[in-house]
C-alpha cells in the first residue's frame, strides 16, 4: 500500500511539473465531411466532434478528440482518438501549418449491430489565430478506415503561463 501511494505521488508531481511547463491548453469544436463508411460505397459521412490538447512547446502538441459521424443511410460511427501534432518550423507564434498523427478506435453501428475497428491516419492543417486566444484550423485527413476527411476547427486556447 505504501509503494502505491509513493507511486501515485510521484506520478502526480511529474504530471504537475509537465503541465506547469506548458504553453496552452486548447479546446475546439469541428464539423467534418468524410468517406467514413464500413463499405466501399460512394456515400460520405457528415458529423463533427470535440478536441482538446496540450501545447508542449511551440512545435509539439498532444491531445484527444471524439467524433460522431452518420452517412445519412444506415451507418453511424463514434471515433475516439489520440493525436500528436507537429507544427512545422516556419510556423510563427500564432499562425502556420501542422501535421498530425492520429490513432484510436471506431465503433460502427449498422442495422442495430456494433462493429469496433482500429483507426489511424495523418491530418494536415493550418492554424489561424484571432486575438490572443481564439483560433480556427482548416484541416484535411487521410487514413484507415476512413479514406479522406475535411473540416474546420474553431476553438479557444487557455494560457498556462
């Protein structure tokens, strides 16, 4: 029991020190259109979601996002993912391009049955900042089991320093 308390205390101190050294926490909402169906039909899915992340420094961010999509026929999908973002070196403090690796799972519902699957891919985007804390990001993504996706994120950054 004592070892568990020491471990939890150590993890808590490490997490607090990592968060206190960071730039911003960001929160965003997004709509998206994609080829997000279980079959190879020509239908597209519409949906959106919520993402939150932590800017580790000027170039690296980590976070999670949760999306829901529906193809307007029979398939619905819930997509929780983790992402790792690298802002390209020519990005200035507020605006610029990024590349993002995403991995997680997808839970499909079709005709009352549930089908889980792995998902992963890359996203490309550009952050535009408005004022000190507001931002918008047009983004495109490619991966599995979705073939492509495109949308826009609107969000708010909470400064930690």
